[in-house]
C-alpha cells in the first residue's frame, strides 16, 4: 500500500507564532510565504507537510533574532497543553507508563515522526525519528522538543531528578543555552532527537498532582489515515492558489512529483483529478451553505475569472453555480 504523507497539524507552530505576536512581530508573513492561511493562531484542522512546518519554526527564530527561541518556548510551555501528554499522564501510574502511553498517543496527532522509548540495561532512551529528514538543520525544532520533554521528565521524576544524568543528542547543540537546564548535550544529525536517562527513572511513581491536569477531548480533525486523505488535507489550505500546478501540489505534499504521481496511480487517480475533486467539493459546500458571492467562491478555489469558474462548476455538477444554489439551499 502506498505510504501516507508526512503531515503535521499547522496548529503545532502556534507557540512560535504567538510568541512572535507577543514580541510585536508578524508570524503571518511566514505563513503567507508558504502559501498557507495567515491566520494566527493557526487552525488545528489544517495540516501541512512536515518540511513546511520545520521551515516555519526555523524562520520564526530568524525573525525573532533569537537563537534560543525554540528551547525557550519548549521549556516554558506547560506539557499538558499537548493532548498526547495530558492523556498519557491521566492513564499512567509510573514514569515508564507515561512515556509508553505518550508514544502511542502521538500516533493520532502526527504522521511525520515516530516516537519511541527503549530500555538497554541501566540506561533508557526516549526520542523520535523523522519520517522525512530535512536538508536544513532543524535546530529550533529539536531545541523545542528538548525543552518540552525535559520539563515533562523533570516534573514526572520529581525527587529522583538529576539533570546531569540526562544526555540529549540534537542536531544543533548551539541552539540550547549554555545552562541547558544542566543536561549534557551531544551533536546528532537531522533525523530526530535522543534523550538517554537512568532506567530506574521509569519505575518512579508518577506524581500526577504536580501536573494538575484536566483531560479534555480535542475537537481538532483526525490525522489522515490513508494516502488520499493525507493528500487532501495537505492541499485544502492551498485551493485558493490560482497556479496550483502538479509540481506545486507535490511540493506542498512534501513529495517528489514522480513518487507522488506513482503512488496515486496505484490508487487509480492523479493529482489533477484530486485537485478538481477538492475544488468541486469546496465550491459545492460554499454555494449551498453560504451567502458568499459566486465570484468570491470561485476565488477561494483558485479561479480568478468568474466565467471560467462557472464553466468549470457546470462541468463538475451539470448545473451553473446559480442553479446549484437554488436547488441545494440548506
């Protein structure tokens, strides 16, 4: 079966975008540059390719002119703000349980990374591996996760915590302040991060009161489970682009054009067919369910010329936009 696309919820960059806003800087310019909706905070129902998200995070640090931005945000973020962590805390009784539940819970939130926890004698390792490895150094991304997970472990281990017993491997140790919470750092590659710690920590009882959580079910859309679903989720935020070519669509999906086309052919479809289907579905929904002007609806699905849009819509549905609205008001 063709592989799923490596996607991440666009809302995962909100801690960075909101920090820029706090500093009176415009994070929306980065989103616009990537062809994404410039709304801040970003919607949790939208997905972007993993490479796009990694790039957004790195550019946020550049705009802020802060080499420690990722680590600072991760360290200051309350771990329970991320649902996989909050649910893991609710279900766990030991630190080992917490890490194990967290690894499983992340499967419903990202298709771009594989989290893991491994035990080898006196040392255990927690971390993640990226499905798609960026050519650029994801230093801010690694620093963010290091700050967040270190904060989580510190609260979870409680009295057993000793920063000097934690060894973290990241792509760019220089993105971590010299204090670095006192942990030891090692140079790694772009594939992910590794955090090695005493196995004895896994057996420590989890002090849930330290987190003070109330777990609520997320209303965000589910992570796509198939190739077609993930292609759709990646392309939906870009339907308004009038020059949404096959090359551009493949770039948005984070795939080589030939590889993506080959995988879609196995599914009996093409990028062109899927783009047309998405545009048709979005147009039908807006025409039947809103009072937007027909021309404005056409623009939201990539048609700058209302006449061209009307012609395309009639090819999709057999009706003009006006006829479709009269017959399908709801």
